[in-house]
C-alpha cells in the first residue's frame, strides 16, 4: 500500500507541474497587456513600462515561471495586480461560497440520480424506464445556465420562494446562506444527475445479470430484494468513478452559475480576473482547480484499492 500511495503521489506532483507549465504558456500567448488594462489605453509608454517593471512583466518568461513556483512552494500564490491583495487572501474570502455550493450540488445530484437510475433499472423496458431516461437525456442536452434561468423564473419570480440571486452570508445564519445557494446548487446538479442516472441504470442492469444475483433469486429473494441487497451495492463502484470525474465539471460550472446568480465565489473571481487581465489570479485559480481535480481522482484511486485489493496487486504487476 505504501508503494502504491508513493507512486500515486509522484504522479500527482508531476501532473500539477505539467499543468502549471501549460497554464503559464497559455497565459503567455493570450493577447492583452495587464498594464494597459490597469492604466487605460491612453497611458504614456514610459508609464506603462514602469508599471510592467513593477509587476515583473519585463522579466523573461522562464524567470517569471520559476518565480511563480517559488511563491507556490512558500505557500503564496502571488499578489493580484488588480486588487493589490495576495491571491490566497482573495481565494480565502470566496471559498466559503464555492465549496458549500459544490458540496450541495454533489449531494443533490446523488440524491436525484441514484434513486432515478435504480428505479429505471427495476422497471427495465417499461414506460417508466423510458420516461426517466427521456428526462435524463434532456438533462444531458440542456446546459446548466439554461436550468439556472428556468429555476429563477419559476421559484424566484413566479413563486417567490427564494431570492433570484446574491448571497446572504454565513453571518446572517446558515439557513439564509443555504437558501441563497439552493437554486445555484440545483442548476449545477441537474445536468450531472442526468449523467449519473444513466450510468446507475446501466450498472445496475449489468449487475442484475451476474451469477450471484441469479443465485440470490434462486434462494427465494424477489427481484426487488435481490436488486437492493446485492445488485445496487456492487453497481455503485462505477458510479463513484463518475462522481469523481464530475467534480471537474462542477468546478467549471461554478464560473458560469456564480455569475448567473451573482454569487461572490471563486468562479466569479475567475470571471472578473479574466476580464481584468489579472494574469496571476487567473493562472493561480486554474492551478487550484487542477489541484482539486487531481486530488479528488487520487482519493478515488485510493478508495478503489481499499474496496478491491486486486487492483493494488495488478498495479504492482504492471510496475
């Protein structure tokens, strides 16, 4: 187990370094001058040159890349050109919105998808199965910002149950904060739930054909009893994989959804940083997102090995 964890940690570190290099190079080739954005297009050239030197933009690319990594290794991500504050401080102020939003979206997605997928599998080739899968197909096809606008129209404008946007803040009480995040979380969760429901249905149907399920039926269990006692539990392994992969889509989705609902989260900070050409904030947020995704995938790999030790032995044989 120790060798397995060491290999995975080395792969994680290599992935982060490679991702940081790609992010830095992409930011280098993008058009636009951060100094011109800050000072305006009418600024004098000597003033622009002085600001570029102050921001370190006059240094060679490799020096700026190594300097960025030097700051990362010391626990700092640099200072925002626009806000004049450390990037870690900016992220810390907004993480209290984005992380609860992502957790609520995952919980809602799971709560909707797994019962729907099992329900459709239990009624395979019936009208109920076709109805659930039709809704799932619709959920996959429709983008989450459209769901967001539809939810605002129905629950905020017509019914008036929840606010249309904004964040109440945790200092106003957790109930008000959760209500503020409910519609954004649902808008993020619905497309992911649609994908997860289809995977759950397929996995349960496949598991229902296994010998141990047929043996359970032969011992006298009904189809529903065999489904819940044996098929569903084993069918959840690929579902966990999809949930881990969906985490990256949720992170990208928060950039859109936080802007639709005017939430002061990391996604909105990313959008503002792109618009203001705040390179250090953009590249640092991208690296944080990559780090979050690879860390979740690392946790999924470890969970696999804990659930099925044969994978650890297979990995040792491959190595």
